[in-house]
């Protein structure tokens, strides 16, 4: 079984994308996307995208991927409710872009692997605990 993690590290640090085998520390793929508007993983023919999809499509010791855990860790509170677009700030705009990126990758994944069972978890990455928690476990 594989896990796919998207972790928004903030405005200056980008988005960490990691594929790893569940139950081990074996990282199969890792990259940092510069921002929430990055579509690097979705461009056909892009070497980075090809490696990403190959890692998802041919997991170690498995002929086909049947189940995937996808975790999206927002930098800011994903549950903040804005009533007015006038009060929408940079954190809310960043969260919206981050979640849109995750949604687009998930949509592409479901298009490429229609029988795949995906469990999705949406959490908030608390920077206060960033140095204490290993997000890959």
C-alpha cells in the first residue's frame, strides 16, 4: 500500500509532495513544488511528472495499485469560514490554491486508475510542532 502526502510548508517554503510505502520509511518519491499554482505534476511529458506517475503506477512488489492513502496538510486552518470575500486574506487564498492542487492531482489519479480506492485525510500542519513530528509516519 502506498501513501501520498501533500504538505504546505508556507509562503516561502513551498509544498512537499511525498510518496512512500505504508509501514516503512521507504520514500519512493519526493519533491518540493514552488507554490500552489504549480502544475508540474500534471504536465504530460514533464520529466518530474513522469517520475511521479511512474512511482504511483508501479509500486514495489505490486502489479497494480489498489489502495492509496492521500493526506493533505494545510499550512493554515482549512476549516476557516469566510462569509465575505472582502475578508479573505493571504492564508485563505493559499489554502484554496493548495486544496485545488490536491483536488486536481486526485482527479488525474482517479482518471488514470479508475478502480483505485483512495482514503483522503485533510489536516492542518501546525508549525509549532514542525520540528517534533515526523509527518511520514
